[in-house]
C-alpha cells in the first residue's frame, strides 16, 4: 500500500497500531483492566481539544465533574428499558418532568397547558418525527397525499433526511441579504399540498433566528404547521434573554408556532443523545404515535421511532436539568454571549473578513478577498477546530462553555489575525481544508461528492487492518 494510503488509514483508524483490532470475538474475554486502559487512553487524548476550549461546538459544557455525576446517575438505570414501564415507572416521572420543564421554558404557559411533547435520541430524530407527524395530520385531516414542506436553505439537513424517508417534497426557501429565510418567498410558495413551514432558532450555518413571528402569521393564515428548529439554540436563547440579551421571539409565545425541537444534549448539558420535541397540542402529538393491537406478542405502543430506549439517558437528562437549574443555565448563557460579542467585535475589526448576518452565540464569517479555507488551514495548524461552510464559503465558531474560559477567545483572536496574514501569501498553494469545496453544484459534481462521502461512511464502519 502506498504511503498516501497508509496516511488515509491512519486518519480513519488512528488506534490501529496502538491497540489490538478485534474483527471477531476473542476466544477468551479480554481482561477488564486492560479494556479500561484502552478506554481511558482514548478518551483522554480525544477530550484534550475540547477541554482546552479550542473546538467550535461539539463540547457544550466541558465539566468532567458534571459528566461524572451524570454517568453515576446513568449507571443506576443503564440496564433499564423504558419500553417496560411497569418495571421502570421512574422513567414516567423523569420523562414527563423533562418535557414539562422544557415546555415552560419555551413559552408553554402561553398555551393554556396544551403544550406537550416526547423525548427522542437527538435533533435529527426530533426533526424527522415532526415531519412524520405533520404528514400524518395532513393525510387524516386534509386528505393530502402529496405532502410538501417549505424550509430555509439554511435549515438543518435532517429535515431533508426526514422528507426523503417519509416521501415529502421539500421546497428550499432562499435567504435574504441578512441570511434569514425569505418570508415573501415562503408566502408565494405555500399551496394546497403544503403541510408545514419551518424556521430556525438558530440556524446551524450562521446561528441566526429566523423571523418566526412572520412565519407564524403565514401558518395561521393557511392553517398549516410551523415547526421551529431550536435544536441548537433552544436551550440557550431563553436564558440569554433572561440575562438581558435581545433575542428574536421564537417559542410558543409566538402565535402560529405548532412544534419546537430542542436538544437537551447540547446547551442542556445532558449526555448524548437526547432531545425534546414539543407539540402545541396532544392531538398533533398523537400523529407521531404507533399503536398495534393485533400483534400475537401483545398490545404494542410506542411514542416514536424507537422501541427500546435507555432509562439511563432519560434519568441523567433529568438530573442535568434539575441540578443546573435556571440560575446555572443563565450564568453560562451570559458568559457565552459575552464571549461571542468579543469575537464579533474582533472579526469586524479585520478588513478581510465579514460576519454572516447578526448572530448571537454562533459566529459565522467569510471573506471576499481571501480563500477562507487558507484561514482555516492556519487555525487548524494552531490546534483550533472550526466548522467549514459552503455556498458561500465560510467558517463558524459555535461558542460553548469551554470557549469562555479565561484567555481562550483572546488567543483565538490572535491566531485568527495571523491566519488572515497567512492567507494573503502567494506561495501556499491550494487550501487543504477546502479540497472538496467547489466540486458540488452540478449533477456530475454532486455525484462525485456523494461517492466520496459514501466512501467516508464506509471508512467509519469498516474494521481497521492491524498494523
């Protein structure tokens, strides 16, 4: 195998030369102490980047004492299957209280106690489940057999995934010069098959809150659903608002909002993966349920796509919320907003960079004079992990609690200025981190990218060859 092939293997499988590779069950079980040594070594090396605050998003709290506490809670219910409610009624307490706390956090009191919800495995399942519920509602109540949903081009791609799975046509609404969904475009494209429209709070690429109040008016006018994707910002923005930061209204206090998704495993600081999907009414939520009375195995009922679910995750999510409390969430949210403001101010002071829109906690930036991926190359060399954007090209820094530690954002700003100077050089060749950028955008280009991405997924799922 070529050196480049070895490098690629080492990138996908960095541990293949350090630990045994198990491509089949060992004849005798491996010593537990040895297994723990592998685990602790891998976890320690992988946590370093996040613990130092050099990572955009991904690590939302970075408090290992908190994680240890949640893991202890998890351990008491690690074996528990929520499907067996008669054996584990504690899950009913935890799940119901999580949903109620999140509903009240997101304006549920304004709807006369009607707001309800479900727990899911993460933002993707929440978004996909919402689409499924709207599809079923539209089929039963409106007789719609060819459902359509209108989402911003900046909406999370899990909505496209859900529409693909459930046979829903997606209309992608463009954004304005402020990178917010074009409400006029949405209005002009609502038709008899439209089952729902979507807005973000905030959007993954740019961290922006779409004009939910205007979308709500459209939803009420046409009698359709309005889902707010608050998976990213839903657990942060309410507490930022409580601390005095100006936040565009986006929750159930806005007339016309019929569902909201919010991830407890992001700024809710719970273990991965949990999310809450809220509905404006039990009648709407019922469209997500699956019940089957005629199975020889007995009566079957499930609130969503999952059958068996972990009691440990539900218990630890509840524990995270009740131990953090409103005051804890509010303090961290304010620190994040202060840090994001420092970053925005610094970027605006760099002539070669611009900020996408007017963000709050996630700051996306690009350049009209430089290859922004050269900037990313330099930052990566300095140990920073940013998120790359395309269409148009950019980077974003999603501020989390580890980034608020003393001196972290100041060091990033220093390195960012040096990165811009690096990107101005004419002897650095093509940007390494932008190798795929520009390939997409045509049927042939997209097919090539799809093949490359499928190859990457194969790499994630295949067994590494032992060195």
